[in-house]
């Protein structure tokens, strides 16, 4: 079920618009894995947006529902979509943030606790996953034995980078490269895109950016899209070395669509993080 939060995007009440964007992002990110929320989740979200309950209360309502017999009988995909959306919505509004692998892993644990048995733990198996943007071929995900070192390398390099004084294009270009890099490591068995997106949102907000698409809240849609068009994908066995594509899925679409039709320019912007080169070639650049 696609939510209809359009009535809230122009709301004047303090916090209502931001809460609507939070839920739109949290619910939209479920679509990355083909998950759709229940009607009950949408109604709970609207109660939170309207200020009738807090985000924490909304999460408790969702969790409590799935402890009942009716909840146990619900489809597994719907249960995951509802629980994860409620948690993402709560997490992205919390002020805390730390630029570290431990924090990134912790976000995965908070999002998927009780949903995946491996929540918040680094995978111990190697992965290949068919990606539609690569015509069904797999991205070069990091080998399981090297995940921790790769995270330490990428986060250490990012911690030394200075964003001050960058143009908007340069900001987006670097940010997209960093976020797509940690996504490409794919440190978890499941939930990598959603965890990376939430981490990226938190990182942006720590730098004074939000996710509502206004200049004061974040880079413009035009800049984000132009950056995504410059990112390139390399498949493992393609006869052509490089192919340019535009995507808001492979990696993390930071402000995921809530499924509605086109809205005014003040709707959530997208920062596509699809820079997925091989680990070796990316580090050598």
C-alpha cells in the first residue's frame, strides 16, 4: 500500500511536515526490497504525523500488534515492512550520530533487531546478488574476510576529508562516492541498502543538511541527479568495461519515493549513491 502524505507536505504546524517526510522515507525504503506496508501502519504513521502519538509510541504500537494472533497471521513481508519502517522513522529523527563502522553496524542492529537473526552482525559468507542495473550481473561485493578492514579504510579516509568550502556539485560527488563505497562492501547478509540509507541520512543531518529538498535542508534534486548520472557501474563479466546508468536504487536512495505522483519541488530530494566500481579500482582512483 502506498501512503498518501501529500496533505502534510505544506503543513504549517511545527514538525508535521518533517514527520511526514520521515515516514515517506522510512516507508519508501521498503520498496527497495519490494516490501509494502500494511494499511494499519499507514494509519499509525498519520497519527504520529498529526502529533497524536510520538514516533516511539508508533513503534510500540506496531511491535505490539505483531505480538497478537492477528499479527502473527500477517504476511511475513508485510510484518518486516511495518516493523522496519517504524524503526527507521524513529532512528532518523534522533540527534545522535558518529562517523564510525561501529555506529553503522549498530544502525543495522537497531533497524532489524527481531527481524533478522543476524541483525547488527557482519556477514561471514560471500555474496553475489543479481542487480537489474547490471543486466542481472553482480556487483563486486567485498569478500567476507576483508569486510572489517574495508570499513575501517573507508571510514578512516572519510574522517580526514574536509567538506568545508566545497561547491554543491563537489559535495554531492564526494558524499555519493563514500556512501556507495560502504554500500558496495555489503557488510550484512540482508538489509544493506536500508541500513546504508539511514546512515547516510544521519550523516547528512550531522552536517546541517536535512532531507526535504530545500536548499537549507540539502543538495537540490538537479545536483543529485546530475551526480548520479556521472557515476558508473562495472559488472564482473561484461564485455564492455563501463556502462553509464542512472539509478536511485543500487546503493541508497536517501529520500525514497513514497509512491505518490509528482509533487512540488519541495518534495524529498534524491541523492543516488550508485558509484559501484570494483574495490580495487575505486581505491586506486
